[in-house]
């Protein structure tokens, strides 16, 4: 890597830190006085700004349903939340509880109304499903990554159906979202990978070193959930996302089994 590229990456990281601190300041001193619309505007501003600070361009296709919905997306990076928040800031994400311990990020994630899931506790999913159902019934938007973990972006892992029960119980439409990170030479950029033992610091450096990184957010038509079987609904939504991603992959999207085995 050239010196110029390293210096550019360092500059991007410095911008990201400053932007993160600015966002935390907004959360601490402005959020208590803002209504929901004001908070959503700040969330969208902060999310889009963080993508720009790290050198990413945001490309959005499609529109989100304006009313309550359960957003279901594939999961590639910790940046996925920011990519969606930049265009749908009202979304309340279900996230692993570990995020609470991430420095700086935790305060911002809390402010966005995140619902935390303790993966180590088998019965905790039931508690989160109830929280999701309450939010959806109140007209809010909730977002989940049913793969349960990140993939390398080349394929989709199996979709866990448990959390989709909240949409079925409230007859709330499910809106699939296909996420893809590309760069100057890759349709699926390795710079965005956040798999295995990759740390947040390592991921930040890879992203900052990226060349012409773009996060593509494709918002797909919503699917009805009333009286649906949750496994069938998960399969239907997964297929919709797979079809949206397939044209951009080097090879056809592998089956869920093959993808799981690759990890």
C-alpha cells in the first residue's frame, strides 16, 4: 500500500472519530429536547455523514413503505445499520447485546432505540419478539438481520425465522432489503467483510483504505405477513434478497447449505 493511500486512510479515520464524537454530543445535549421527527433527522444526518467520512458512497434503489414495517436485510458489515438509517432513520434495529460495550458507538446505538438480544440466552428471543410486536403495533419500524451474523457478501446464510413472528402476530408487512458493498475492482468488496475474528478496528482500517467504495441499498417490495408460516415467510424473503443480489455476484448465489459450509 502506498504512503498516499495510508495517509488518506488515516485522514478518513480521523474524520470518522470526529464525526462520531459530534454525534455523541448531539445525543447527549440535543436529543432530550427533540421530538421524534427531529431525532430521526439527526440519525439520518449522522449515518450518512459517517459513510462519507469513511469514504463510502451511498446508492439507494427503491423506497421504504411509509407505515409500520419489519425490515429484513442481509448482513455484511456493522455499517449495514448506518446504510439503512441514512434513508430510513426511524428503524429500530435488533442487535446483539455485545454492541453495548463498543466504545462511542454504544451511546449512539442506544439513542436510535435499538432492541438488544442476548444470544447466549435461548429464551431471550421470545422477550425480543414481544418488544418488536409492541413496537410494530404502535406503528413503528423495526429492522432485523435474520442471518444472525455477517457473511462475506458473496452468499446468504440461512434465515432464522423466530423474529419474523412479531410481524405475523401484528399482520405487519415485511420489507426486504438487499445490501451490497462494491469498490473500484470488486462487485462484492473484500474491504467491507466483517467475519470471523475481525475486530472493529481492523474493519475500520480496511474500509478507510477502500478504493471508490459504494454501499448499494436495494429496497424491495413489501410482503404481507398476516397468517403466514414464519419459516415459509423467511424463505420467501430470503429468496427475494437472493434474486436481487445474484446479478452482481461473480457466481450465482450459493445455496444456504453451501454458504454455511464455506464459513
